[in-house]
C-alpha cells in the first residue's frame, strides 16, 4: 500500500516552497482552509527573527534587503521576504509585484520572496501580513523581512509585526525630512541612511542625532548606519546592529513583551476586521439599520448616537 500523500501543513513544515506559496495564497484570499492551516502550524512558530523595513519610496529598501539577504545566505541562514505594496487600482494585486531588485535571489532555495497588496489596509500592511510571516516562520526561515511602503502615520504599524524595525532614509529627500518630523523617529530600533555617497549625508546624520537626543536616553540607543546598498557598503554593519538589537531585547526580556503586544494587536485587528465585514453585510440586509442611516442623512439623529444604537443591538 502506498504511503499517504503528505498534507499541505506537513509539506510546509518540511520547508517546501510550493506549499508555502499555496498557504500564503489561501490566507491572502481569506480562505477557511488557510486559517485552518495557520491553526495547525502555529505551535511550530516563534523561531524566526522578524525585521520590519520602512521608509519613503525611493530610499532603496529593496536594494538594501537584497544586500542583507546576500550577507545572511553567506552565513547559511534561510530568509523569507514579504514586500507590502500599494494595491493595483485595477486588479487589487501588488503593483510592484515583480520586485526586480530582489530577482537575483528568486532561484535560491534558501530564499522565499512574496509581494502582497495592501488592498487599502491602514498602515500599509495587508490583513494577512502577520499570518504570512507566521507561515514563513513555520516553514523554517531563520529570518523574515517585512518591507512596507511609505513613512506616514498610516505606515507605522509595521512595528506591530516585527521584532526589530529598520527605518531607511536618504539624504537630500523631502520625504526623508518629513519622516523626521512625522513622529516616525519613535518607531525604529535602527536607522539607515542609504545612498550615503550623497554630499548631504553628514548633515542628515546630524539632524537625526538631534531628533534622537530629544527622546529618553535609556535602554537601547538607536544606532545610525550609513550604507550604499547598491555597492554593499555598510551592509555588514547593519547586520551587526540587527544581531546586537536581537541580543539586547532577548537579554532584557523585551522580545517576549514585544511579541505579546504584537500578537494582542493582531487578535484585536482581526476581530475588528471581521466585525466590520459583518456590520457592512448587515447594512444591506437589515432594514432597521438602513432606516437609522437615513435618519443620519436627514439630520434627525447624529452619527455617534446611530453608532451607539448599532453597537447596542450587536451586544
């Protein structure tokens, strides 16, 4: 009698790339089979180091990640990359899906790269992003890199998905200066000034130091690493700082605290998302809610009171 065919979960846990790709597609499509799979493999997660990369478009995040993958692969570490892209306005797919700058790693069996559309999700992160990171973790990746687009207030929730957060800036860029002002400086564990052959690099480093000096000077001191990702310059130093930060949060016990907060936020986020879907579905089916919304439009009841009424009905 032939051996039974291994399940998708078994193939995923064995590190099968095609099983991982299939699993991510199921989760991304909100397929019940995908959530069942996450449930099955979840006890085998928590081993990968998850690093979030954020920064303005054009800062060279993909090139930097590509250089870091090269460094990690030299050390025989397997890597998963999830690039969160703005949604295509036509198909809802990932607009920058080809990830040209990471193409040299596509055929490497130790590297798995996936692009995912935000589909309008706040924070630049798709609803399924953490689930995808968990699946990459379950598939045996030593490191998982999450890359988001932008550094506005909406993008800062990358912190809720990472053990370490890297903010990538470039000198002479209005977007980068905006990042300094946007409160984004409270988020990163490491700041990278990429394209550091620019004449304004040292000026920018001084500006960043000035902003960092306003923060409480205790615990981890955020390092500033100058890189030229296209040449590989400074990438080894970035790798060292990532390992130092990982060792620091493990020694301080803050890694488990951070992961606890991340997972708590994920549970609340998924619950909120599902409640919203149910509520939106009921808007079309429930005549009382339709009447309530009409009353708001006609100024007979204010929006907050209408929301209170809907919530009271739900409970």
